């Protein structure tokens, strides 16, 4: 039985049709469309109105905060005494959900908390903290990402202009690293210690190195 005759071949029009492959474009014949679903077969698919309900689905929220290591010319670390929690900390805080970047958040928090204008730095550490539920007598923690920037050494004139945010910061101090680590809250202490141990950025989880991740 002779084979069906091939459909007529037409050249690919300029700027239209599929990308050229070196051969002529072969249009589909009517018989090629017989396997496509009919409109009646598409009634079970969601319509745009149904897809609007997806907007109500919860989107995972991961808090992100950014902190700054700031040193004086002698290598002492700037640490702050917050009014709303125990222990000492470093300048920094939560990134705003308005398009602010982690580096922008770092600079803004440093400016708000101690009046300094940091214009350069390097990423020293990324720390993931596991969420912790509330416990009797102890509030939980939402966890999230903590970024730490090394903002280098500032001169005496700049550090002499520190102006604390009185409602949040009661005191500041420049301390040698061993003394500063003893005063800092545990999560920040681990972060700073890990970041100062090597010159490369560190990845941590709950303040600790992760097996298989190079320091």
C-alpha cells in the first residue's frame, strides 16, 4: 500500500514560526490536531477567579537581621548594652520588609543605635537560627537568618561622635576581643568569634560550624 503523500512544505516566514533549523517549516495538517482536547474536556481546569484564592495562602516568613562589627584603631570591638534585654550586643537589628537589603539594614541600625555612618564592610558570617517555641517562663524565638558584617576600624574622631539611642541603648564600650566575647550574649558571641577566626565569610547554624561546609 503506498504511503500517504507528505504535506506540502513551505519556507519559514521571516520573523515568524519556530526557530530555523536548517530545513523548511512543515505546517501541521488537519489530521495532526485530532489528539488535542476539545473545549468540553477543559471544564475541570481552574479559572482565573479560582486562582485568586491562592493569594490567601500563608507565605513562609523568615526574619532576617544584620549586625556590625566595628573596631577602633587599637582593634577593640564596639559593644552596646541594650535596655530591653540582658547582656551586651553589637549594633544591628531586623531588616525591614519594604525592600531594604541586609547591608542597608546594617547601616541603618548602626546609625539609629549609635549615630555612626558606616560606608564600607564585608560579609563576615551568615548564621541560621532554628525557631524555638515558647516554654514556661521563657519566650520562644522566631529563628531566621543573622548576617554579620565586618565594618573595619574607625578613627577616634568618628568614634568620639557616638550618640546612643537612649530608649534602646544605655551604654557603649570599646573592649578587647577576649573581654568583649565574655560580655556578649551567647548567640552573638559565637558569631563574632567564628567570624574573627578566619578572614573568609563563615556559614553557621545556631552559631556553630556545619560539617561539610568549609570555614
